[in-house]
C-alpha cells in the first residue's frame, strides 16, 4: 500500500546560498516531502523540482508592508503550502490568534494549503492544561471558515517544550493529542483534518514515531537541514 504520510521540512532561518546549492545536489525531490526554505531561496528549490512551502505570510494582501510577503505573491512563485502559527512566531513576534486566523483565511483564499501549528508550553503541560490550550488555539485560529476550507488545513502538533530540546512526548501521548485535535475540528466543521507531529524528530527516533497510526505525517526542523539525515527520515516513513 502506498504511503500517504506527509513530510514537511521547516528550514527556519538557516543555510547560506552556497549551502542551499550543495543541499540540492545531495537530496532528490520526491512527491512525499516538502521543503520550506527561507523565502529568498524558494526559486532555487522550485527550479530544481521540489515541492515547496513558505514559512510565513502576511495577514494583508498587498501594499506598504516593508519586508512582508503576501499569500498571493507566494502562490505566484509556485508555493503550495504555508506554515502558520509556529510557536516561534507566536512567542518572539507576538502573533495573536486573531492575526493567525487572518493569515489562515488569506492563505486559503489564495489557494495554498495551510499547516497550522499548535502546541503547549512545559508549564501548561505540567499543569495538565494541554488540551485546554490546544482547544483554544484551534477554535480561535480556525474560526469563521467555510466547511470546504478544512480540507486544505493540516494541523501540526508541536509541543513547545519539545522543539529543539531532544525531549518528545510518548507515542501514546501523541496519539491521544492527535485524536483530540481531530475531534475538536470535527466538532467545529464536521470534518477531521490531517494531523502532523513536530518536535525533536530525528533519524534515530523516526522509526518509533512512524508507528503512530493516528498521525498523518511529520513537521521536521533541525533534521531537515542535513540531507543524509533527512533522506533517512523520508525512507523510513516511506517504508511503512
């Protein structure tokens, strides 16, 4: 049976142009994964045949917003999907649920698929508030959409305490949260979204994580920057 799990590589603010050119030589494009490079490198990946996403878009269409990139512009570059609501943007750039909701709407209207990131802090986890936090994020970030829009929304569960720390939830915890996310969105719109897991995924733990049947793929940070490790992750996911 063909694997349908989605693999997204979020390169964040990494790699120089020289490194990008070397990267493209080392890893072949594949229909089962997307790369989300810094936006200034998108054309290099697009021209090399990769499926590409963008790490962020503006909540506005066009205009005097220096340094911003609109969803319309991203689509015109051949971009297929966008990451919205990543915890780094929520924390460091103070993006609110209202801003994220606006970005979701603009992206869907432009024709892009949306990867909506949600997740809890370590403090929220320790206080058993994970589901309350995720419920609030999902309701606020996905409000006032059409039912048809949900077909193009993928939710990425990224516990903030697991990003780049080497710590990850158990398979049972991830499965439980994935099912919870699907239930919340299904209660809102009558459709279950695909759910990805992200947070400290690497080439040594991917085989175990890949056994979680309730998740539909992975959002990968640091490990996607190294072609040999990323290829191993892709091959492991594809094998099942």
